[in-house]
C-alpha cells in the first residue's frame, strides 16, 4: 500500500495524456497558449508498465485519463485497451470535454473504458461558446447521449459554477441531469489559471449553490454519500424527478485529509497535489525503459512533498497538470 507523509493511502492515479485541448475554458486556460514542454514523452508500453506496477505492488485501484483533452492523443484507444486489461485495476475512467464523444463513445466502451465525466458549464448555446471558446453545445449534448447509449455509466457531468456567468443556470442543469438520469457535480472555482486574480469575485461556494437550488428541491436524503473528493446528495425535485447532485468543495470544505490521488503528466512529472507546484521528475525512471526500483525511489521522494493541505493559490493551469 502506497502512503504519503500524512499517512494517506494513494489508490487513484490521474494520468494526463496530453496538455492540448480545443477548448479555452475561461477558468482553465482562457487565452493562454500552452507551452510545449516536449510533451507526450511516455510510450504506451511505459505507461502500461507503470500502471501495472502501481496496481500490483502499491494497491492502486483507479486510473482516470485526463489532460488537456485525452481524446486528442492519437493513441488514446490503445491506452484504454492496454490499461483496461491490467489485472486488479478496478476502474478506468476518463474526463472529457465531450466534443468527440458522439463519434467515439461506442469505441471507448468496446476498448474497455468503464465511465466518463463530461464537462458542461451551460445549456445556452451562446453562453457555452463564451465560456469554452467553442460553438459546440449541440455536439456535447449528442456526446452525452452517446455515452449513455454506450453504457459508460454512471455518466457524470462536471460544472464549474461562475458568478455572473452560469450561476443562474444551476437549476436548469440539475433538471437536465434529472431528465437523463445522470449525476451532475458542481465544482467550486479554484484560484488557479486565468481567473485566479478574479477568484473572489467569480467564486461561488457549494453552500450558495445549494441555496440557489433550494426552491426546486422537495427532499434531500439526509446523509450525503461521500467519496474522497465529492459529496453526493440524492435529491427529489418539485416535478417528482430524482437526481444525484455532487459537490466538489475544494475551497469551502477542503477534503485534503481524504486525498487519495496523484497525478502524472504526459512528460513524466508527478504532481502530488493539484494546487501545489512541488513536482517530481519521474522521467529518469521511465526512459529509456521502465525501471521499477528507480520509479519507487522517485515516487517516495515525490510523496514526501504531498502537503497535508493544498496551498491557497495554485500556480499552474489545470490543463497542464491533468485536472
Ligand atoms: N478536457 C477535459 C475536460 O474538458 O473535462 C479534461 C481536462 S479539464 C482540465 C478537467 C476539469 O478541470 C474540468 O472538469 C474543469 O472543469 C476543471 N477545471 C479546470 N480549471 C479549473 C479551475 N480553475 N477551477 C475548478 N475546476 C477547474
């Protein structure tokens, strides 16, 4: 079992396949150009070996492919095939902007992906284009429906709530999720990336989000179901529909004491904490071939740097780290 300096067990790896993304979400990268760090340095074989090593020797249970946009990687289906075949890996998931999902959902499921999280910040076409930089709402909705058809379940929607941007849409987004029997998760804006300077004006706490949802909630099952990062509320709405709403309250109710995850970027850097720039270069253990002993030594050094609590402000953009 892998533990860090605060005795937290590490069971979850978020693997960034690329730092490129067609979207320019206001809070994620906005107009920043992504500097090329000579990325995508790791071969599929190396990634497969490192995941198998973590599963078989260190108790890793879950891998999420992220980025950037993971479906931008030319070999992403190969990654899914190879990783999903690893014995002992209980869950292989992906976070996606959904732009390619209508075409890909069946192939993702066939390749062995268990489930997807899809970013959706607005149901209004123009507003969606302003937030993401892409006029793509209808593609995303087709992608969500394709993911449901392909049984990439449970399909979860991720919504970052932004004051004066989409905060009047939270009820509509919850109704959209209820109609399709999806889980929707509201994410608190984190002070990193292009909106970091405006964070206090744009941030909405999950308590305020729930206050906005309150008029349409008839019943909230008393005990939210908890995972490391999310609290899930089982709601009954005023039209009788039932829906699960998750909240990720990284700023108002930090869950660092429950954090069970590490991140590895496509150019071989380990981030023990999403908001902390303390990173560990793993490349010497990954090239020219995977070296398990060296990997373990570097991993141990990296985990010593996993802070008990995340810093107040993040220094990098999530698209670079694998949010
Ligand atoms: N391309 C994929 C996507 O669009 O979902 C995966 C990468 S994206 C960086 C992963 C998640 O990071 C998204 O759900 C997005 O909402 C979240 N994210 C990015 N910047 C954020 C910020 N400053 N605060 C909160 N969430 C953020």
